[in-house]
């Protein structure tokens, strides 16, 4: 029995050493520890690096994951094998690595060291989300206490793919990359043409118990007749309205600003999609690298014109404060109408 225990401990120790040998700094290494309150639970670890070879086999610290799995979880890691054609696509497109980084500011996704659209948060947003889940009865009450702790857990994974021959390695984190710079310059140029204050759009939508809605003094039918658009499709089933009322949901807001696309329920902000650091610009570039736009062009779309239009409209969308506030029966705003 003692020999088995000793063997188990030695196996775990060897796995731990191999894992630590296969680590690298995260994009936000040190941020979790430096931003956490004193006496808080804090975990701030380097990123686990998983290398994928040309056949799709993953390894950590030059040790195949299959070998590690065989020691403590036979068969558990077999599903982590990446299809070889996917590996070939990544190599040919010069996608060298993908990083997932849990930080105090969100769950970040970086491709070739630059951020792609990611889920952003802070301690207050996580706290509000937990409270909202408890209020709506959609989860265990313990979530209200656990979710804020997520901001104090710093960990990540970097998946590296084979490099093309003769291609220089890209750092796993590129601070102030080309996409971020291009995004800021485009937004600055747009604001310079419209004035220092960003444009603002506010759209209040009031739903009735029967699922119909109105904006201003016009009903959904009147808006449909006025614009010729099928806006009545935005009606909700009465049962859904009643379900929202029963859950205590009186107001839902969707809004955008220079930080990203936000959602709040009953005034409580939820994690949002960030675009302040050129994430969408980087995503457009990745689509080109991976040949996605050429694939769509083959189906008859003029992707050159589409991408040009998106790049032209993007600074205006990102710089405009757009608010769509949806009110349900029982809200104070609804009662005042």
C-alpha cells in the first residue's frame, strides 16, 4: 500500500514538473496578483504551453500528452488530438499560436499575440452577474459569491502550431499591435470629422403584455407601415413576456461604446464583448490569412467591397454611443409612459 502511495505521489510530482517546464508568461502575467485586494484569494500562474506537431499530436514540455494521460488518466486526453488538415491550415496561414488568458479584465483570446473579440469583465460586473442569476433563480446562490473570485484567478493556455520554414516566430503577446493602432487611428479620424463629442443614439422600446411593442408614440404596426420593413417580427410571445415578468426582468439594455458591445439586465451590467484594442480589425485580418474571404468570394460575393464597407463603417460604429433600452411591463419607465 505504501509503495502504491509513493508511486502515485512520484507520478503526480513528475507530471507537475513536466507541466511547469512547459509553461510561458501569459499576456497578463502578474496583473491578477497586482490588482487583487489585500488578503484576497489569488491565483496567478504562467500559461500552460501545448505544442501541436504536424500530425496533430499535442505535447507539453516535449512530452506527448498521450504519455502523460496514460500515467494518471488513460484515454482522457485522446480527444485533444487536432486534425492534421487543421494543423496544415494553421501552418500555411501563419497562425503560430492561440492563447486563452483568464485575467482580472476578462477571458482574453489572442491569436498570434494580438487580441481577438473577447469576453470582458471586472469585479463589479461579475458580482452583478452573480446577483442577477440568483435573483432570476437560474443558478445556485453560491454563484453570487463564486463569480467575483474568477477575477482573481490568473491562468491561461497557449496552443502553438508548427512554423513555416523560414518564417520568424511571433511573440505570444504583442503589446500595441498593428490592429490596435489601426483601430485607434480610424476612430480618431472619424471623431475629427464629426467633432470631439461622439455621436449618440438612444432607442427606447416598450413591450406590452401581449408581446407587441412601441417606440415613441408609434406601435410596431405603425412603424412597419411607415418604413415598409417587417418590424412586427420583433414581437414576442405573450408567454415569454409573462416569463420575464415572473423572473423579475423589467429592463434589458444593449449598448455600444468605444469599449465594446454591452448588455445589462435590470441595470446590472453583464460581461461584454470588447473591441477597444483592435480586436475586430485583427479578426478581419485573420479571416484574410485563413482564406475565409476567398471562400466566400467563390460563392459569388464581392468580398473586396464587403470588407471595404466594413472597414469604413467600423470606426463610426465603435465611436458611437448606441443605446437600445427595452422595457417590459412593471418597469418604472414603462409605468411613466
